[in-house]
C-alpha cells in the first residue's frame, strides 16, 4: 500500500479528480434552442413503479399533442424523465437536480404524499412549480405546488355520504384499513371527525394500519369478518392501503368469501390498474371515488382513450393500451394546464405562470370543464363514484352535477 | 337414479302447473321497465317479483329467474324499443318472451348499485331455490337466503318446502325455516330456532342470539332463558375453539411460505457457507416461469388451463435449477474462500435479475388464472375458514419437505451432500467430487426457490420486486434453525409463523414482525449455532 | 526492539494518501470561497459535494471495521440514521420554536405537543451528544453480545442486516413519534439562518468536507499506530492473536463503537443538506450499498472508501436523471467485476497492470485470475 509509485499516484489522482469533478460536469446546462423542458418525477422501479411508471408516458403523450399543435410560445416541449426508484429522499434529490441543473420550467410528479412532502421544500426553496396529480389528504397549500386532483372534502366525503345514505347501504360501522403514512392517517383522522359530527359512536369505528408493501392480510381479513358480524348495523371497510397491498387485500377478501353486499369496501386509492391481476367477479360492487373513471361517456374521454391506445401501441409502451386511470388523466390535465397558463402569461418564468393560473380552464377527458381560481393552487374537478365490475374496471354509479369548489383545509380534524 | 330424478322433475312440473292454473299471468313488460329504470324502480320491481314468486306459475318463475339472473350478471340490455337478454349460453333473446331476438341499438345495461344488489341477489337465490335444477344449486341458494333473511322471502321458502322432493334439500329447507323463525312471536318456535343456531356457531349467530336477551320472554320464561343462555355459551365455546384453530391455520400458512422460501437457502448455506442474496430473485423467476407456462397453456391447451399450476412444477424446477447451476459455475465458485465477498456478488446478481425482469416484463403485477381448485374456501367450524390457496401452499410445503428429505436421506447425492457439509476436506479425501456436489446442491437449492415462487403465485402479487420481501426473513429462519439441518429450518419456520400470528392481532403486523426478528437476533447472540446445530467443524 | 520511524514520517510515508488529502483541502477551500459568496461552484454542485463528503465519512466508518478488522457490517445505515434523526429532531424543534409551524407528523397524528423524548432537542449540543451517545450505546450493547459469543463473518453480516431491517420497520410506524414513513422534512432554519440559502448550503457542505478531512487524518493516525497493527493482525488471524494473549473483544468492540459514532456523524452532516430523513436510510439495500462503495474503492486503504463513495454516488446522481434504466445494470456489473477480478478495489492498479500483462501474454487463455485479498 505504501509502495505506490509516482505514476500510480498520478493515475489515481486523475481518478479522484474525475470523481470530484462529476458535479461540475453535471453543471453543464443543455438548453437546446427552441425547446422548453418539463421534468417528470415518477418512479419506474420500486413499489410504486406499476402505477407511477405509466404517468411518464402520459406526460410525453400530452407534450407530443401540444407540440403537434405548434408548442407553447413557439417552443416545443421536451419531457425529461428520471427514476426516483420509489425512494422518497431521491425524489427531492432528482427534483433539485431537474430544477437547478436541467432548468426545467415545471415539475410533474409524485404519487404518495410522502414523496410530495419530500419534494416540497426543494420547490419552495428554488421557487419552482410542482404539478401533483393525485387526490390526497389536503391540509396543504403551497404556492409552488399545483394540486391537480381533489382534496378529501370534495372526493372522499361525498363517497362516504353515499355509503351512509339509504341509496347506498346505510352504513353504520366503519373499519378503516390503511398503509401507515400521512395520507391514510390524515384521511382517517378527518373521517373520524366527520362521523363524530354525524353522531356515530367511537365504538363503531376501527382503525388498523399496515406497513407499505404489506401483503399478508389473512389475519386482518379475519378481523374484518368478525367486525362485520358484530351487532350495530351495516359495516363498511374504508381502504386506504396503497400500491401492491391493494390487490393482496382483495385476493384475501375474495378467498374468505366476503361479498360486496355483505361488507362493501370503499377503496380510496384503488384504480383499474390495481385490479389487473384479479378475477373481479367476486369483487363486483366494491366502491372507489376519483375525479375521473374510464367508463365516463363523452367525446373528450373517447379521444383520450383512443390517443392513449395509439400511443401505447406505436411507442411500445410497457403498459396496457386499454386501461386509463385518474392520475393519468390528471397528469394529462396538468401538462395542458401548464401550457395554457404559460401561453396566457407569455412567459415560462414561474412567477408569471403562477399569476396566470387564475381563470384558466380545460376540457378534461372526464367530461368536466376543470378550472383554477386566484384563491389557491387547487383545481376544481368533478367527482365520480365507481363500482367494481367483472371486467376489471369500474361502473359509474354516481357523479357530481358540476365541479365542486375545492376546499384545501378540511373543516374536520 | 335417473328414473328417480326424472320422476321428481315430472312431479315438480305437475305441481307447478297446477298452481299456475290459478294465477293470472304476470305483467312482464311493466316489470322489465321497472328493472331497467333508476335504483328505486329496480328495488320496487325486485320486491314485486319476490311477492309474486310465492304464488306464480312455473313458467313465470322460470322467466323471473332468468331475468333477475341476467340483471345481476349484467346480461340484460334495455333498449328504447325492446329489452333483450343474453342467455348464459350466449344467445340473445327477447326479455319478455324469451324468443330469439337481436339486441336493440339503443341497448344499455342497467347497473345495480349496492343497495339494489343486496336486495336482488337474495331474491334471485330464493327463485333458484324454487326452480333450481340441481340439489347443490338449491343448497347454495338456501344459504344465501338464510344469510340475508327478508320477510318477503319467507313465503317463497315455505313454498319451496312444500314442493321440494329431494329429501336432503327438503331437510335443509326445513331447518332453515326453523332458523328463520327466530323472530317469530311464538317462544316455542324461537326456542327451536335458538337450538338450530347454536348448531351452527359463528359470530353472526352469536350476535343474533345476544339480541334476543332483550326479548320479554327472556325474563318471563325460565325455559326460554335457559335455552338461550345455553346456546350462547355453547356458541362462545365453539368460537373460542374455532379461533384457536384459525390461529394455528394462519400460523401454518405463514410457516409454509417461510419454509419454502428458506429451504433452498438452507441447503446452499449449509453446504457451502455461501450466502446467496439472489435467492429471492430465483423465487421471483420461478413465479415468472409459472406465468409463462400458463400463457403457453392458454395458447396451446386452453381446455386444460386450470392445470397449468401442476404442469409448471417440473418446468419451474428445471429452469431455476439450471439458472442456479449456471450461477454457481460462473460466479459463486470463486467465493467459497471469501464468503463476505459472496454477499456483495450475489446482491449484484439479484440487482441484475430484478432489473432484467423489469425491463423485459414491465413492473405490473402478472395476471394469474386462479384454477377452480384454488378458488374460495370452506367454513370448517365457527369463524374458521380454510382457504384453498393457502391450503395448497401448506400442502406444497409438505411435499417439498418430503422431497427434500428423501433426496438428503435416501439418495447417494444426499449422502454425499451431507458428507461435504460435515467435513469438506475429509469428504474430498474419500473420493467425493466436492465440486460436483457443490454444483448439484446449488442447483437443488435454486430449484426449491423456484418452486416456492410457484406456490406463491396464487397468494401473493407477482412482480419483479417480490423476491426482496422474503430474503431477510428466510435468512433468519435458516440461521435460527441451525445451518445445514432440514429439521431446524422446519421448526424455525413453524415457530416464527405461529409466534407472528399470535402477536399480530394484539399489536399489529409490524410489531409482530419486529418482535419476532428481535427475538431471533437475541436468541442468536445467546446461541449462534441456532436451534439444531450440525455437529461439524465450525467454520 | 528496533527503533521505529517517527510518527510523522510514518504518516507521510503514503504519498497516495497525502496527495488526495491535498486535493480534499482544495475542495474545502473552494467551498469556503462559495460560502463567502464566490460563484465558482453552482448551488447544485455545492450541495452534491456536501452529500458526497457525508457519504465518504460513512464509507470510512465501514472501512475501519471491514478493511482493518475484517468485520463486515451490513447494518451501518442504522448508525447513519441515528445521527440523521438526532439532527433532524433538532432542526424540526428549532424551526418550530422559530417559526411556530407544527411539524407534519404531529399534525396528522393529532398531537398537540412533542413526545417526551424530544425534550431539549432544540439545543444543538444536546442533540449532537444524544445522537452520538445513542449510536455508541447501541453499538456497545450489540457489539458486546456479538463479539462475546464470537458471532462473526457472515453471521455478523446477516444479523446486522436484520437489525437495520427491524429498525426500519419500527421507524415506519407513525406512533413511534419520529414521523413514520414520511420521516422528517420541512426544516426551515439552521442556527437561526434560513436553510436553502446558497451561503448556508455552502457552509454546511464545508462543514462536511472539513469533518471528512479531520476523520481521514484521525483514521490514518489510528491505523499507523500500534493499535492499527494489532487491528490488521486481528483481521488476518484472530485466533492466533487471542492465543497470544491479546484481548480481541476489547479491541473489536472499541473500533466497532468508534465506527458507529463516525457513521452517526456522517448522518448528522447529511440530513441538513438533503432536507429530509425517513426510514429509507434504514433499508438493507442502502447498507449493502455502503459496503459496495468500500469494496469498489478498495478496502483497508482509507481513501479507497472515500473514492468509492464519491464515484459511485456521482455516477448514480448523473445516471438516475439521464439514463435511469442503465444504473442498476452498471452497478451490478461493477460489483461483479470488483468481486471477481479486483478484490482490492478498482484502484488496485498493480492488479490491473498484471491482468493486462497476462492477457497480452496469453490472449487465448482468457481466464480470470483472482488476486489475493484481505478477506
């Protein structure tokens, strides 16, 4: 070790310098003429990959569409993707890199609230923009984040109301089962306060949490069965597990022979993609609520579905051509909203774009005209309640008359 | 047998024909309009069917069953001009006359919401009880009616009791009517119902009986009180028993998974002292090969699709064993003297395999056809359900155990492997080709991992990351059991599985896992060689 | 006993080490320049340099026990996380007292006040002392029972991996009062200054690099001392050393604890720079990766660990933004390359030279030759 010759030392030094100079190489900011960059923060590996992965492609599809119409302010959009690998701090790291090195005009990304919370300080410090396409727990209103999807007051509460109404199942007792992190915890906290205000006793509520990626639901489904058979009225399960825990839960639910007419499940994060590997016949009737469901009628949706199918087949995207989920549409909306705002502002600078948000609206594939106001960075969306059908999708059994005004901070909890 | 059945059917028809003679025909178009309408109309229509069914004629009953079945199964199509339905066989018929027709262009399939579904399904079941063609269909229908007793259905059940000819079904209906009389004003009938319920112990029966304590008869009638209290305590005893059984079963099911994931590792680690961090990925590849076999069946032998899981067993074993052998001869053999480096190298392999599969197949969960023999489960006693897919895993683990035991104890290969495990140098000296044994053992261990992946297909999600879930758990099982002993691995898997399941209801799944792992870590500090140490030279 | 060369001449004997140290001092000066307002380095580069320095300290801590004592820990993320959490608790409480914003995890758990064990964490010295002491205590207890039962080699590696996994599961729980899966984020203030300002980032990065230099000097002093010689002896043949009357348990335990404390310090430097800590730092994969940094850079030569950590992370940063698909394949190829051909790390130039020579001499042979390795 001590006998290294001078030449070795020099060679090694070169290595060290190369290593240390890496950040300097990163510094080169490639700004091709005539393009504007948008960054995507969606994982293509790790636990969230199956869900988030497809959003990268939707973003590219939306950008292609806009570019085909001449781009924004005469520039074509270039989508920059990365892989945060379902690793929350890495979202922050890559977000920083995209804002500071790639100089992207806006970020589109995150699925779980954890990842959003980790990117939040980065966009705030760099005064960037993050479009967040998931419905979430609310209670947050940063000027640097555009909340494209609904806070609970305008998505979860209507669905719970539906279950409690006589049109639903007149639900009296609630089993809350969620993954142990901020979104389920907050949603359940708000729901408990909501039910309390409706006069439902504490004893009629049960709350259980499992770690992310949890798969062995045998004991928990046993507990649900027991809970359901106890006296006190119609039980329902409010399911806030995420990722691979959703199909695992349903599989066990089917095997223990519980039907939706016995114990309906309101799966708040359940999308068509989660049902992909399941025989959904025994699941018919379970519910979900989103701002978009694939089954919605209308020309905007027909066009979106057709475009996506074409995009998937022509670009050999490794996802199904005939499955469209809410976050995909929300990502599609997000890119379009940004383009509208930038065009209105006449600039890609974040403060200018922020100012332009007030009053813009877009014809969402859901059939609603979604819009933003100057009050906050939330987007007013429609609400759908869907019921699982035998074709691994959802039938729409209820939808809102128009787009309710988003309420960022829940009055409950 | 056949003649008896025919006679029964003939009699059945006769009775039906007689009763229908007294009835006016049903207003089919009105009913169909209701079923095609909004949720409240659907409910009203369904209710009126239920009322009519108690007296309607045979032909009308068949028709009502066909229409409600189509409604539940979403085979009904409501057009502006005509309502059609698709028979289960596939032909489209006019919903009113059941004569062949073409589907209306404006046809739309009504969607049942949860409430309507909750009403329509029991009515359909009651109709099945009347017109069902087969005893099993009827018994299943009876169970569905019993689960959601509605007053309107009682008349149908009574009618079914009158016309039923099959003694087994008749007996079942008889006891069901007695159970359904739980709410009857007559305490004697109630007492019979209470006894019936106590014979089918479950939390649901218990809830029903506990409600009866508020009846006036409970305090007034001593016999009634004794019957009720006796029934409740009997159910409670059965429930306690069934809970114990359920816990043991859940524990065994977890243990079987742990055992299968660990057994291949136990062989490899025990024999070579090499830690294969890619073991989880071999398991994942086993699951993917199973998927490919399923797809091959779908393409070539669609009729035998349900048996792909069985057919995949030798294929999965061969493929993963071959991969394991290739891995051993290209990489692992360089690390026998450097076990720590083998950790990193096999981790690199696992990283590589996960990403290779991810790039090739994508990250989505694979879709597996659940064969009919793995669907659902059976209620054994009380709240204890045996689910077939987990029973399959337990059975598979037992087979794996048997097979591995046979190889290790009854074959020359096993003898040589044990010799090498005990003392590699000495085994080499007496002429055992240790290199070859290493390679075969690695292949065996890899093949077993692949089989574990196969057994997990009906239980867990299959995606590129699935292997990483198991790796730490299976290592702890191997080390806890004692390196190189099959019995140790088995005992450790069962112990960990049971303890986990015992702790889980009280403290939650995470705490259970944390407590179990900490217990293992502490145990290993006290007894590093594990539960069952092989008496060999310590490496 | 023959006269030994003086400490200083032994310290200076390794030119490789000295040159690299000089290069590091250069980096520190550049960061100092940036902190004073100079625009030589971009903000992103400053932040990245700081993170690399923290990772380098972490890698060094592992090199100390793996490279010099032959004990592989696959759970060093645990100590890194302890340091990180301690400093995160300080930052959160400090930020809360300055800005009045209630931390996220308390909001969604519905807690009105900090859990009892958060007391005094607003005081920086207390937070640092608590973090280091806790890491030390865990290492002491775990090391004592393990080394006493002579758990070593592969067993030790697996058990440490299980330990870090258990810690991850625990920290994922929200009711432990450490923010659960979200971990802690949203630190706004450090020492009264607003986090995220470029001068503050530069100072934090500078602190990391200076600590790295100090650690390197300290470690070098240790390994060339008598203790260092005994460490290497213990790595090469513990039984013989024990038979000769050395108390190897005490030796291993003290280096193990030192290593744990160093890892905790690395965590303390890392968290303010990235602005988030969550149980992911406790994932077994990260701990394995630390071992990979050390193995690729080369064990038992201090700067090997540093260079490994910096290079791997720099490439990782670069690729996960530009070519995310490529990174895992490259990493696995690198590991296999190191494990098979360069057991002493990629910087093992003599090995590379003789490999080339062998290949040129017998091009047809194509056989991979293993070189003697430390473990």
